[in-house]
C-alpha cells in the first residue's frame, strides 16, 4: 500500500514537470509570432519605449498603410497567389494521375517506375544541371519556372499512391463491368471518395508554393515577378545591407521595424489561415507517406 | 493427344510465349493507365534525369554556347581543383559541423518531445501543444530567418533588449561567426522539432497498453516504462529516420543557410550548396560548380547506402 502511494506521488511530480515543460515549449514556439504580430500593430514610438512588446497598447495600422501604399507588395502578393493557386492545381493534376496509375497492382513495369521515382529522392543532378535544363526548356524568367520544375513532389505522390492502393478494389471493378474507362473511374469514383487525401496533399503543395523562395532567386531576374517571400527578404534583411548577394534595395531608406514586422505578417497570414484545415488532415497524410515511402 | 508429345524444351518455350502474350494483354488492357502516368514520367525524365545526365559537364569545360556535345573534355580537372582548393576544407568542415549538429542535437529532440507527449493524459492539452508546435513547420525559411533577424538585430531587437536590461553587453548575433552555428540549429529546432514528433507519436500508438500495465505491476516508474517499453517499441522508426537523415548528410537546406550567410560569417556558414550557387550562377563557372554539386550528391548517396547496410547488419529493417 505504502509503496503504491509513493509511486503515485512520484508519478504526480513527473506529470507536473511534464505538463509544465510541454506548456513552456508550446509557448516559446509561438511567442516570436505573437511578438511580430503585436509589433506590427504598434506605433514606432511604443516600440522604442517598450522593449518586450507582445500586445501593443496603442493600436496603429500605419505600418500596413505604408506597405500597401506602393504597388510593390500588391504585385508580389499577386505573383504568390497566382503561383500558389495555379501551381497547386497543376501539381495536383499530374500527381493524382501518376499516383493513381502507379497504384494499379497489375501494371507492367510498375516496380521499375517506382524505383526510378524513389531514386530521385536519394540522388539528383544538383542545382547547376537543373538550372541548365530549366534554361533549355525556356522557363527562365517566367513564372512557369516556379511551377514546372517542381511539378510532382515524389513524397506527395507516394502518399497519394499509398492512399489509392488502400481503397477497396471492388469499386473499380464494378465500374469497369459497367463499361466506365479508367479516366472516368478516376474522376467520378476514386477522387470523390479520396477527398481527405486530396485535400491534404493540395494543402502541402499550396504551402510549398506560397513559401517558394529559392526557385525565384535562381530562375527569375525581373523584380516585378518576385513572389512575396523574395520581397520579404529584401525588406527585412537586404535593406539593412548585411547580405552580400548584391540584389540590394538601396534606393529606399531602411524601413522601420514596424514595417518589417508587418511584411512578415503579410507573408505569413495566408499559411496561418489554412493551418486549421491542414491540422485536420495532415497528420494522417504525413504518416501514410513517411512510413510506407 | 499431341500435347503429350511435347518435349520439356518445347513446353518451356510455349510457356514463355504464353507469358509474353499475357504480359502484352496486361499492357494493352492498361493502355489508358500508361497514358495517365505519361506526363508524370516525362516530368521525372526531363527535370530529374536530364540534370543527372547534365552532370557530365563536370568532366568538361562547359561553354553554354557550345552545349554539352561541343564542349571540351577535361577529365577530373574540376574535381582536382576542388579538393586542392584552399576553400575546400573550410566548406567540408562547415558542412560536417552542421551535419553533426543535425544528428546529435536536433535528431533526439522530436523523440524526447514525443515521449513526453505520450505521457499526457488530457487529450485537449496534448492536442493543444501539438497544434502550437507544428505551426513553424509551415513557415518559409524566409519567415523563420526574418523573425529571428528582427528579434536578434542590434537596433531594437527584443533579445538584445533583454540582454541589455540584464546588464550585459549587446551581442551582434547576425554578424558574429561564433553565433552562426547555434543560430542555425536553434532555427532548425524551432521549425522542425514539433513536426518531427508526428511519426514517432504514430509509432507509439501501436504499443500494446497491456505492456505498461504489466510494467506497473512490476513497480516500474514512468521513466523506466518510457525506457523499457516505449523507446524499444519505436526503435525501428528511429533507425529508419536516422538513415534518412544520414542520407541527407549534405542536404542542410540551401535556402536556410543562404539566408543566414553574409560576408562576416562566411568562414563558418559557407557549405557546398551555397558555394555551388555562388560559383555557378553568380560567377558563371558552370562546370566547376557542377563538379562540386556532384561530389556532394555522390557522398550523400554513399552515406545512405552505407547507413542502410549498417542497419541491416544489426538486424534492423532498413529502408529498402
């Protein structure tokens, strides 16, 4: 009896520390975001006065008014929205077709194709040869360069494929007996019952496209084609002149802290808006792929 | 009657013929499926396999106007130049150090957090913590680095304000090469540690609850239960992920490092990827930078094969 008492006491101490540390971890994780959002709505005077600002006392939209006063941010947001929406549709179309095809167990050559796709995860041509292919296929300095070279993410495709492979076989067979062809089976039967998986992968693609930065600096030279991430980089870091990549933004005086904060918020908010939807599906989706991949 | 007269050899031939016919029948039946995967295959061929073919320019003196066919062959000259260059060892060391940080500091963290989350009995608390710690994974590196930047900067950054109010000297985190590595790994932890728990948590749910009960009967405390039941149960997942991580040995995130890189921390922050970018796209040394990239990719491939072999030797499942 006494022994049991002691165990549960130790257990309670354990629980206390465990809950405390996890709560601390969660708070530390999101605190920087709160700081940034809070500061973006503060006045510059308050920022200078209060050092540990989380929630501003004087609410101000000046920073947002400032960044939305020029075309630059609208153009960048426009590019990001086009690339995100268009790219997600494009990628989903080809990923779904490929995944569904490769989910067919009776497909001759399936193993070889699967291997060729998985191999691209282990080895690739690298930045320069890929750049040369992008150049040769005429995509340089076009928004297509942000989409076409990343049409199918092998991981995402594998997740979708495993999902399709786990669907009941009977559905397709009965449709086939009714004379439906493979395309109508895919679009009329398989996709409607796979919506959770389709939604998950679409959101993964959408987040990747929204966050695209590297391909933009590799393949786009016109500043008016830059997506919002590149603009954010220009405003927050390069404007202060510490990076050496030469694409400085020097004709404008360094922006105020609140402006930097507001730009971060603008570049982040769309992801935070879809986050609740992501949350609903992603854990399931992410698992499917990573375990079986 | 005739069938009985077939010799074994003829029989084998006939069987082969039938198999071939069957294969053809299957291919024909699936012709629409082939049509479906065709665009996807073309994508992989053009944007993944064509660049692999393009690696041959690392053995050439590639000139864009001459193309691969017309450029002169130089053998291993670029590789020789790479390993004998004064910068090679700096880059090699930087890459290795960041890799070490990823394996020894970052890798165990999601495992520890998963073990902790597994001990939480209030679902709402567990869900709440998970929701919050997954968020940074969906932020771009630009956002992660920008937030760090505004917090760490000398003029008005919140961290330096705290340091100053505690009576210490301000620290120039962004330009100081001593701070690059801690900053790098902290950002990796911030962005990926939470998300990394998903797969371990899923593996943990497969553990039979009776095991815990039995352990409790034997008087095992919570730590011992974690150590002797939960951890062994997810051992295979840990090993698979470790292999994948080792395969990524040189994939330290071009974007992330490039965003942190500046002329004053270059001696610790320059890694193969950023070097390829600068030498190749900014200075136009296509062949040389391709050789650098090739070297990096080959080392990565060898590492993953080696790690997998090692795992199999220790009777683990491995990844293929």
